[in-house]
């Protein structure tokens, strides 16, 4: 085969391949035109709006406080002889904590007792002599006064000896030791020997806006208000208790009111100084309409959700009343039973054809409070 024929053959094969490729592209474009994106249903996860009991709550950030804090200080001066606990240990009320060297106080007690016995005996000898006019009444009165003073000094010596045995005034957890054995301690020392914080029960202090005070007082008049304490990150419940204190004045600089709740804290999950999330449950709304939090969108005119109607996404404006966990309570806009898009894709637009996927997994929270009136 000549070179000229080879060239013609190569050119002919290339032309055929190019024509085939063009034909394939035309067919593909035509097929894509028949299946435009706007005609293909967008797959979405849906959930049904439900009617169920939901708590009426006020949320706040609180700080844990010990209900009773004791700074243990010596009441007499002396050498700290012994410590009977480990710092950080939980101690019971009346448990022995420290001992100050009792020897000087024991000697002072013995001396005071001897002085009292002598003064008492002297007054006893003068009493019959005064009756027989061998001693004046003034001498007897002076002797009796001396005996009384000696008795008081003896009792004070007993008290001082008792102060050498230092015990816990409250049950709680001890802090760090400020003084070790062998050091001289005195009542004038600025730093306490140790600080004891009562842990069971314990208080949580928090503030609420003054606008919420009326509701709190209204519901408190009907039943005790339950307070739930969660971790600062909002994950996991630490304890629950009840509202025990409402401050008698509004803070004029912040417009808030300070409240306190008492927790049993049996497992000591709450620690003084710790910041926690507070949920104050005022009551329970029996027939609340709820949807997943992810279903609620925010637009220029407020909140809205996407409903599923006749295979299309329809916008419905809603008013959000409050959020409880992963659920949102709808104040108006939904009646319950509507199919809403739970997870809204970024490319979803109103009136777009959609195909519902997935199952409804909206959780029902546990509520155990009296119903709202």
C-alpha cells in the first residue's frame, strides 16, 4: 500500500470516529434535556408534626454554691500536734479534725482547780465563824467572791482544754490544709486551718429576666417548681431539685432576679463554684404542637417550615414558642399531623418536586409535672 493510500485511510477512520462521537453526544444531550434537574424529585427526610405534652421551662446559667461553709479556726493558741483527716476528705459532723498540744492547758486546768478548791475551803471555814461573830460579814463575802472567781477560772480552763480538740461543725468536704503539724496556731491567724463545704444538699444560684418573675410566682403558688441541672455544655442531666428562694428585689442594673434551687447531690456531681445549665420547669402544656428543631428555618419574614403537599415543598410560616431539647414548640401555623421536611437540603426551593425518604423519629420527652391551667 502506497503512502498516499495510508494517509487517506487514516483520515477516513478519524472522520468516522469523530462523527460517531458527535452522534453520541447529541443523543446524551437530548436524554439530559428530557430529564431536567427540576423534573427529578429531590429526596428529603420528613417528620410529622405532633401533639404531645411539653414542659413550660425557663433556661438559665447557674453557679453551684455550698449551702453551709465553715472556716475552721483555732480558739486557743498552741502547737498543732496532730491532723486526723486527709485534705479533700469528706468528714461527718462532730468528726475529729485537729489536736492542739493539750499539755499547757491541762496544767492550767489543774492549777485552776487547786485554786478553786482552796478558795472554796476558805469560804467554808469563814461561814460558821461569821455566824458566831468571829469573822465579819465582809470577810465572808470577800471569801465567797474569791471562791466564785476561782470556780469561773476553773471552768474557763476546762473550756480552753476542750478547744484543743477541734471537730467538724458540719458534714462536708474539706479543702486544702493551710497549716501542718508542728506549727504554732492562734485565734488571730487570718487563714483558717481548713474550709469545709457542705455538699449534700447543695444550692444552685441563677438569675432570670424580671419579665419572667410573674410567671414563676404564679406557678409556684400552685405547686412546687421543679429545677433540672445539666452540664454546662447542655449534654447530660446532673441532678434535679426544687426552687427554694426568690430574691426580694430586682437588680436594677441588669433587670434580673436572683433565684436559688436546692439539690440533694447524692452522688456529688455538683461542686461549689461550678457553672451549670438550669432548666426551671414551671408546668406542662398538654397539647403542644412540636416539630424537630432542624425543620424550622428563618427567613426575612420570620420562621417557616417546608410542608410536603402533593409531592411538592410548600412554605408555611410559623411562630416558634420555645425550644425544648431537639424539639420546637410551635405557637401558631401548624395544627398537628402535617408532614414537614425534617432535614432541609440547601438546594430546596418552594414548589420543588420532592420525594419523602426516611422514617418519623420525633422523640417524645418525659414530663411528670402538673398540667398548665
